[in-house]
């Protein structure tokens, strides 16, 4: 089912999800939990169907975590996932074997002994286990503190470095061979960095890189745009300013994809006031040009996840949070070539001259106030924390009076 904006509604997610990190594996999109939801699924891009993979262990609370693929140069076809960070930090790995292969394997098992052995070898696959070192000691990625508002990307001249940022303005570089932090700095910003866009500029094309020992990154969050260059030889970071279009300057927590020297942003959320937008923005890295597209996402949305399929024909956008602060089970896709061809039909926003679109945001704010905030997990936990603080103050007053 399509709509005028070009977005096609696909089969809904098995459960409502927000902040749900996804990883591409051939014809599958692996959905690795969500906000306080530990269930993991595989979505088949050709079958338009879901299959459950597993769940995180009961003792693990997934909250703003990240999931990435670890590349094994000796076994490039091996699929190993790293799950880490979040407000309740953890570091776990999963060796994934396609849950869709089982259908064919059952037919071949009696005919092909090799296939039968392959099936038996899957006993220890498709489950999350603690990341450990060679002596079986637990290993935690980068830092011992909670990591809220995370974004991460893999880079380095051998794809051996993990770059990630989290609230309030932390930026870390991790060696994926040792999982140790090799560089840590505060980002040179005045705002709180919360669920930004973080991409490697040359992730899709390394042919024009002059120095492969320098990783070039881009970060966007509200009205902040940064270029971040990491020099492996000298272990140094260099930051520069990048212009930001004012129509996206209120927002973070958007979903985004990066391909062909272009970043597309879908929706977004105002961190303080919880406004959400359905706008679609485009940023040309080469031209440093912002464009707000005339069409919009089917509804206001924050904390969704966007990902390209294996042949870059479609962008999939999964889950998210709506205006009522509720997690959604929506799943849309749009043709990537349609996004790239919309330059003539879209209008560019002048970064210096364009005024903020406050009328739309005032309308959203009014609707937000009318919604029931008690339905959100965030509000629920914040109320608990506030109650505990009030009780703590009362206890102190009683003790002081007794003295």
C-alpha cells in the first residue's frame, strides 16, 4: 500500500518498537530489540515476513543500546553482532545464522549430509552471550558508565575502530581488536548531544581518500553540525563546524541513511519539549547543501530506524514514537532512486536566511500537551525518580528536626 509521498506501508512489526537498532544481512533486516523490549526479529525483504531470532537475557535491560556487525577478515561471510552501551550498559555478541535457511535445510537434510552438519553447528548461534576475552573474563566496550543518547559507526583504515558518542557530549574511539578506549574527548558544543546523526563520510566510497589513516566523520544534532577527523597515526581528533538548516535545527532523534555522498533524515524529535516532526531532509556532503523535501513522512515520528536494503533500491524505516509518546509497529519503505531524483521537486532551505517554522511547532506543542504522557516509559521512570527524591528530602528534614 503506497501513498502520495512515495512511502509504502509494509507488514507491521511483530511488536511496537522504538530506538530499535537494525543490521542488514543479505536479504534480511535484523531487528535487535528496542526501548525496554528485548525481542529480536529477522525481517525478510523479499518475503515481507518476520521471524523471531531470540530475546536478550532476562537480566539485560536494553535502553538506547547500539548494535553493529563485527567483520572477521578471515571469515568475511560470518555474521557476528556486537550489542553494547545504553542507559543500562552491557556488551554482548551473537553469531547469527539465518533463521530463513531452516526451511530449505529441512528439505535437504536427508539428501545432503553436509547440510545436516551445518544445521547441528547452529546450536550455539542466534543467542546473545557476554563478550569475553581469551581467558573468558567479561569485557565491556569502552566505558563503565551508562551511555544514554548513543550513536556509533565503524571506521579506521582496516574497519577496526568504533566511534561513538553519548550524552552529554562524550566522544570515544574504541579499538575493536581489544575493545579498549584509545581516545576520549568532549565534543566542542554547548548543547546536550542526544541521539544525533553520526556517519563516516567515506563509508560507501574509499576511492577518493587521500590518507586512509584519517577517518572523516559528520555529526548533526539540533543546531549543531560538526566534522570530526580522527588521525590514527597521531591519535588526535580535529573538529570543524558544518552548517545546519534551520528547519531541522530543533530536532535530533531522527532516523537517517547515508549513501552516494548524501544523508537523508526522516522525522525527528525536540529533546526538551518532545515535539515530533514528519519532515524529510536531505544533506549533500559534497556541496554542504541542505534540502527540505516537499513531501513528508506518513506521520510525525522520532526514534525510528532507517536502513538501506542490500542492493540500495529501498530505504526501510521501522518503528518509532508518535505524538502520543507511544511506540509504534509501523514499517515503511521508499525507493532510494526516488529520493535521489527529488532535487527538482524539492525546495532548498537557505541556512543563513531561512527563519524557523515556529507555527508548525506551536501546533505540535499544543497537541503534545493534550496527549497522555503517562503512557511513556520515560515519563514512568522519571516519576519514580522524582518520588524517590521527594522521599529523600522528607527523611532529611525529619533527621534534622530530631537533632
